[in-house]
C-alpha cells in the first residue's frame, strides 16, 4: 500500500477521533451552566448525579476519541520515514537486515539499500 494512502486513512481515522470528542465539549457547556445555577456553597448539590448524569456517557466517548485521534495522528506523522538499522559489528560489519558485508561509515547497505546508523 502506498505511503500516501496509509497517511490518508490514518488522517481520516484521526478525524473520526476528533469528531468523537465533540459531544463532550458540547455537554460541558451545559454542565457549566448547571453548576452556575446551583448554590456554590453547597457542595452536595454540585456533586449530585442528576447534575452530571449527561456528562458520564460523553466522558467515555471523549476518552475513546482522544486515544483514537492521538494514536492515528502519531501513525500518520511517522509513516513513511525509514528507520535506520545498526549494523552488526562482530568481526566485519554486516547489515542487520540482510547480513551483507558493509564498509564502515556507509549510509546505506549496498545489497538491500537499508539506511544504516553508525
């Protein structure tokens, strides 16, 4: 699968995660207005389940959206960047991927074109 296609799919799934966070943000405005309407000195009414019941369902949805969007954003940004491999140096240096001999300091393996980190 091409890198651009994978990045597009990961971007769409990250957007879905952001969309899952919207109901929580909308219900928080409602929750804040309900808190402002109550007496601020009486903590019992502020913690009453009837006041916060509409926020419970959207909180879980917000957390799922947060995990989904952050995970797929990481995948979208990190896809397509080749990781460098450290060559094996027992005796003569060899590529860790294909075990071909490489000269010291080469940026890429001559056999498999893998990026090397010295």
